C-alpha cells in the first residue's frame, strides 16, 4: 500500500452561524425583561445607539393600525399554507431600523435546534390586561402655585422583619436575648416559618439550647399569630393557642394532619374522641387559620404578566392581532454622529471601532424588527388555528403542535418554539402564555375528530363540579361519560388529569360530602 499526497476539490452545503445570526436567534427567544436588559447593555456599550423618544412613523394604508394583523374567523379552523398575500392577514410593524435582508429572513426561519419545549398551562379565565395608565386625578395645589409634593405622600410597605423587630424592642431588654431573637427573626422566611434549627442557632451564637428555645417561644408570641413556627402543625397550634381553642381534641387533630389531607374522617373521629358534628366544626376551625402568617408582609413585588401581543375582536367579525408597543424596545442608529466622529478619527483602531459599532447597531435594529415581525406572524397563525377558543372558551380549544404552525407560516419548528417561549397573548379571557395554545390530541371515539387535552381536562373539572353528593363519579364513571361524549380516553389518563387539577379521588370526595351532610 502506497501513501500519496494529492489535492481534491469538493462541493458541499453547510449552515454558517455568524455572530449576527446568533444575535438574532438569541433575541428571538428572550422574554420582555431579558430583552430590555440586553438592549440597555447595548445602549451603554455602543455610542452610536440611542433610545427612540417616540414611535417611528411608517407608511400604512388608510384604516390600518400599526403593529397589527387582521385575521378572519376561520370557522372550522382549517387553513392552508401561510402567504403574506392572502386576504386574511395584513401586517404593518412599528419598529426602528431598515427592512431585514432576505438572507437573514431565510437563515433565521430555518435554523435548527434540539429544543424540546414544555407546555405551560394557565387557567383561561379573567379579563384582558390593560396597559393603559390611568390618568391622574385632581391632585390639588397650593395657594402659591407650586406643584404638589408627591414625595411627601409616598409610603413604604413594612416588611415582616421590621414588624417583628418593632415588637422585640418592647418584649425584652436583655442584650443576649435580643441578639438571639434578632438572629431567629432573620431566619424567618417570607411565609413566616423558621428555616434554621435551634440547635444550629445555639451552636453559632454560643448560647445554651434552653435559652434559645425560651427566646423562640418569646418570638412565637409576637403578631401575627403562628409566626416563627418550624412546621405547619406548630403554626396551626400557635394560632389555636392564641384563640384559646387548643383543647386536647384539637391537639390530637393537629397532630395528624396527614389524616386531614386524606379526609379519613372515621380515623379522625376515633383519634379525637368526638362525633361527626364536632369534627366538622373542628375542621372548619382549621380552615379559618392562616397556613402562611407572614405573607401579609411579603417583601417581593408581584410580577404582572405583560402581553407581547393583544387579540381583540374587530367590527367586521375578524380578529385583530397587534403587538404591544409598550413592550417593544425602540432604538435608533445615530448616523449623523457616526459621520461627524469618523471624519475626525485618524488612528486605524478608532476607525475599526466605529465601523464595528455601526455594524452592530444596524444588526441590532434589524434583529429587533425581525423579532417583532416573527412574533406577530406566529401569533396570527395561533389565533387562526384556535379561533373557536377565542369565541367560546377553553372547552373548544383544539389540538395544536409546533409543526402545524411552522408549516402554515413557512418556518422551522425550532423558530416557532423560540417565538412561543416566554411570550404571552392578551385576550378577553385573560393573559395566556403562547405555549398554552399548544396541546396534545386525545383521539375521538368511533372515528370522530380528536380533542385537545386541555379541553378534556376542563371537561373533567366540569363533571366533578356538577356531581351530586349521593352520586360521586369514580374515574371509571368519568371515562364512560367522556366516551359517551365522543372522547376516547384511558382511565389512567383521567386519573392523571384529575390529579393535575388537584381534584381528590372519589373516595375522598365522598367522605367530604358525608362530613358536610352530617353537619
């Protein structure tokens, strides 16, 4: 065998992931908060970028709304391939930057990924979230014409630690007890539970275990009742003692919360030595207690889910799909500043830096526009596919997967997956994540059309809510009722959906019905 050296020419195709393409892909899957942070970082780093003060003007036909698509109500929800020239959709974007190059459109829409998205599920109820700020009312004014002092009217919410610390100031004057109590208060979480053992606290502070236990009892006497408990049973016991309701029967009940969770009322009656009426009263007393006494002083701000897209009904019977302009970052490239600075740049390093900044700024604006266009395109197709949901509710949600949407709009599944991740749609039925509209298919009985798993889950809840106390539906009975309605489903699937809805088993529901009937 001889070894030879030779030159060969081969032709092949490969996907080259340029830094600009990677940037466009990254922006596509970012949430609103992450995107805002990314744009802020670019504004800090790139001197040629600046934040747009107002909405950029775009050419639009008469009667057309910016950032909007018009989708006809499709009736049966079936549609062909997506085509921008079809009469049921017309898109106009409000965004900064020039049109995206066709090469980026093609490469971004067809980039592959190994993502395996999960489907988040939220309850489809509530009103559409409005982002329009309420106008200020008459704030009044002074006689000298000065503007009102808004800072003087600002208030801050007191935290749980501040609330407990104020009580500690009045509870004891002993320096060591105050040190231990302060350490215990710092170890209380937002729910009001002590998350460190008293053994660890005693070891860290060099105090005796008895003294730490005594100070803990002092802290547990603070308001709100049940604070600094080490578990749920102790939290409930502290609240019952505060109400003078911790008698031996109630003490036995609190000691076996596992039986309360299982609704084993027969075992609870034997354990507590009470009859049915007393047991029902005791359980009602437990329900009136607060399992998280510290949540009234929660220090974490509530995060509101802000829609990326709004869907509303149009007067002509179609659906209007529009981008949320408040959630879109607007940046501009300062070309005049670049021209002025580049003329005075003499060093090659300065020119290279300015050229890189200009290229990065142009690609960022184009990527933001492409991101907005792609989100609007995917959202419009989701609305078209799930037309019945927007008209009639969750019971009419249809099975849908990423492949169906991707084929309809001419994109790859990975692109649709990125678009629907961390994005939400504001509807008249609440603000829902885009992933909510993608559900698995449950086959229909006797060759009928398949059903959405979310719609089947909703139907199971309806059947359980409507059951009579004397006729509690078992999982087998639920399977039969669903099959009578044309839904071919297995018993284990019904049990899985029932558990995901936190619906107790038929035995536990029957015990609960009997307990209330005995009362």
